[in-house]
C-alpha cells in the first residue's frame, strides 16, 4: 500500500462476492466468541451454525460427505469473521495469520486438509493475499454437539 492509499474494505469485498456475514453465533458454553490481545484477535472455535442450529451432524467420511464438510468449514469461517467484525470491525483486519480446523473423522478418513480448504479458500477470496495463512487441519473423534467441523481464526489488526 502506497502512502495516501486507503486500506482495502473487507466489508465491500464481501458485498462484491455476494456474501453476508451471519449474526454472531451464541456461545454454547462458558466463553466469548473472540478476544483481542494487542494487535491480534483470536476466535473461539466456530461451528457450522445456521439460524442458531447446526447445518448437519456426523463424521466426515462416514455420514457426512467431504464436499459438504468443506461447505461447513466455509460457514464456520464466516461465523468466525462475524465474531471478529462484532469485536473490532472487519475492516480493521490487516491479515489472516492462522486457521485451525478440526474435522470429526470417520475411521480411516484422511482428507482433513480438503475439508479445511473450504475455510481457507473463502478467506483467500475475501482477503486476497492478506488471506494467506498458516494452517492446521486436525482429525478428531468428536466435536461439540456432533458437528462435523470446527474452525478457529487468528487475525492481525492494522
């Protein structure tokens, strides 16, 4: 960015993509959706909630198709962005630093990276180069409420 140039508006970019942030998902236990420390914001793990309920439950590679789980990961990322927006305003984000994805995996399923790509690809579309991030994609036996995927974000602020 050159001197005098306005920083990008991530909210405008969402609008260009035809994406609306959902309402902030209510915590299902004793925590807050996002916390700021210094120039970083950490989100709590976000589940694929739509209108207050899970889109689907089950294990990926079992009752949940990996492509459907990738769509759920995208929804989790949108829920995380909503939590960030509520805390500090989305346009205060300088870059996405890290994504952690947990995938409830049926025995023998090893496609966790493909599932978490749903979140990563969304972040790339919204933030461009500022959306490139470090990442972990972890297979787990169970997730809260039987969710197939859970996503956490860490972002750096301007």
